[in-house]
C-alpha cells in the first residue's frame, strides 16, 4: 500500500503505521481497487493512490471555475473537521449539514464520517424566506437530535438566530474556520460496514420527511451497483447539478465519483433552473461522460434551449444520460434524443433508472427503448421501463391486500430485497417494521415495501406511481401521472408546466380535482386583459374534454395556478398531498379568479 499523503510533522509516521495496521485493504476489483469496507477507508485509499488528482470542481454560475479539491486535500480537510467534532461529540452522534451549493459540504460530510458521526444532509433555510423550509428543517432537527450543525461561517450567525427556537441544544460549527489538523487519527478509521454513515431524509413527496438509516456497507454495496450499471471508472467525468442534500446528487454524484476514482464538476441547482443551457454547456466543455437528472430536466432543455444555441454544444462524449427520481416520460426522452442528435448526442446514451432513499439509491436500471411493453392491466399510458433489478437486488410485485406475488405483467406494489437497504427509519420503530420487514404470504422475506406501484415484464421493471396517490373514481383505479400528462398535452398554455391530480370528496363520492400551472404569458394576461376569463374557461373545457376522452372520467374541480407554484420536492416531484391540502385550504396562487 502506498504511503498516505500527510503533511510533514511529528507523529505523521506513527499515524501512518497505525493506519496501516487498522486499514483493511479492500479486495481489488478491476480498476477500482475497492469492493468492501467504509467510505472513510475509500477516501484514504484514493488520497494514497490518486492524491494529486482533482476529485471535484464547482462552477458557481455554470461557467468560470470557482473551487477545486484533490483527493488528498479532501482527506486532510475531513481529518481537520473530525478533530474539531471529536472535542465534544461522541461516536454515533449525528451532525446536520446546512450548506449553500459548493464543495464545503463534501468536506463537512466526510468530516462527520471521519469523526464517527452520522451525517444528516438537509436543505438550508433561506434567511429572507425561512418559512418555506423551516418546518421541514425543524422536523429533521427534532428527529435526529444532532450534536452539531455544520455550516459555513457566512451562515453561522444567521442560523444561530434562526434555529434558536426550533433545535435541541447543539453546537454550530463553521467548517471554514476549523484549524488544520491533517495528522489527526480520526475515530472513523475504526468504523466497519455495519456502522451508521448517514441519515438520509426522504424528499417528502407523500408527507413530512423520514430519516433512512444508511450504513457504510449499504452505501458501498449500492455504489458498486451504480458503477457496474453505469460502466464508470477512473476515466469517467461527471457533471451534476442536483443538490447534495438529495440522494441522487450526493450518492450518485459525489460518492460514486469517489468510488470510481473519477472526477466530477458541479453546478448549483439555481444555475440550472435559471438557464438549463449551462448544464449542457458544462457537459460539452468538460467532455463529460456521465450526467443526468429527473425527467423535468430533459423537459426544461427541450423548452428553453433554441436551435441556434445547439451550434455551440458538443455532446458526443456523453455516453450515459441517466433519468430517474420521478416518472419517466417516453415522449420527453425521444424528443430530447432527436433534438440534440445534431450536437452528437446518441440515443443509446439514455438510461432509465429507479431507486429510493430506503434502498440507499439505485434499485434497477437499463438503456431506454423507444417502444415499451405494456401490462394488460396497466394504466392507459404504459410507464417506461426502468430496466432490470441490478446485481443481487430482488424485486417482487405484490398484491398489497393478500401479500402474494403478482403474475408477470400484473400490477401491484413493488417490494425489494437488497444488501443496499437502509436499516429503517430513525426513531420510528413501527414504520420500520411495517416498511422494511414485510413478508410474503408464504412467510419469506424480509422485503422493503416501496409504496410504489408497478409491474415486471420480461424481467424489466415498470413503475406506475405511488400506491397512496391512486385515484379511485366509480370503482376504477386511475394513475394520477397519466391524468396529469393528458392535462399538460391538451392546451398550448399548459405544455411543459406542472400539474397535480388528486381525489376530493364530492358529496358522498370520491371526485377528481386537477391543479395545473399556466404559462407566464397567460398569467400576465390575467392581470391585464379582462377577456382572459374566457381563455381560462377554454382551458378548463379542454382539460375536461381530454380527461373524459382518454380516461372516461369527469373532472369535478380545476384550479389554474401560477407557474412553479405547485409544491414540489427537492428533485422536482409533484407533492400531491401538499397540493391537495393547499387546494382545500384555498392557499393556491390561482390565476383563474376562482
């Protein structure tokens, strides 16, 4: 094993000797050189073998490089932060990470692991508009009861005031003011595969977030699945814009880069939202081989990048464009492949995948096909294949009422067994029992109940939606995703925006309500043109006719709202329950004067 890159000084030799004695050299696995162990061991391995290589770069505005960090620098930063945390925190404590986009988060994350703490990534509240995220943060702080909140110095004072009334007693550590301690022998080097590495709070598409307990072993196993699925190696170059507190951004972007020994460039989520072109420009400029995001990211590129802007893009090196985190629409990916083919983008690069925080991240994946198999009992518009279960992951489609497996092509709840599964929900033993320890009717298990609906066809997984989001009208089941897609395709003022379909009580029966975002052009007309009311009625009529024709149900209520005002998760998923609540409480930002 190569000598580690410690700064010179007394005790460095002793630290190296001690580390070599404790470090379980991972079993070689091709070019990676790792297969088991912990993330702490993995970073030390990279620092020793590829210490001078730039691991991560961050582009603030999507163009000029702002910061870079090598593997050796990252390991030294993590040791210094760990030394600070070990002054007051114990092994097994939690530390909440609150950071704006940037590389400081990554050093703080590994600083927690080096100190033997469980990292808890969270969305930082905006000082000027804290009410939007404070409730969720308060729930995370109250649940995890951290020993520390890690943040940059620039946010420390504001956070201390903001969190004073909603957090248990804990220290707020400004990681950029921590004294250097690169020779520190961190407690995390004693961790093993069963040690808790992080608590990943779910995105909350069906309610307030729940903390999934993820071990080092589960992370390493899932990173191995992703590496095999994506074909990633040391030559891989990634570009990512999803936030680090989101599992796809953190695990799929940061940790997978480390696992493979490659390098990745990050943009801020805001940079992508403001100009989706910056994402593709960065892929082009860095000759990235791997990138991706939710379906809406590809939609944004289709809507907001014009043909003239294509001339400057070279996407010929982009060999894997993954799509996940929300329902995948076949038309979106087909149109993306056609539009960007002139930039060198290859349709075979498209890769559909399915995963969730409860399974660490990825469950299944595969190359996107233009035509898909359809279950005879599936929704009117068949979902897109999310590929086959990866590695040793086992997927069952189960009748949630009888706990018996469904037949091939028959829809049901998706159940998963895998070494990547989390240990359960932090502080929620009953929900852990119900969701992580499910057994089939014959007693076999345990399985994770995902709460998602889908079916298997020829070994491939098709995901239809959330079990609890199912709309039952007239005794028939309807998938909200299909209704929403119908709505968005029925009028030019709605195309490419957001929609939420959900059930409401209408007298003694269950009815259908639809909330849909309209274009900015229409919203402006509503404030200026008295005749806009006629257009609103025309849009509502188009929605009713389209839904009746394609789904054979009537719409009981429609609300036209401002663009980007429908509640969403950090990855862009529509929060139907939150939208239903806002509808019932009459707090939607409506433009139809209702």
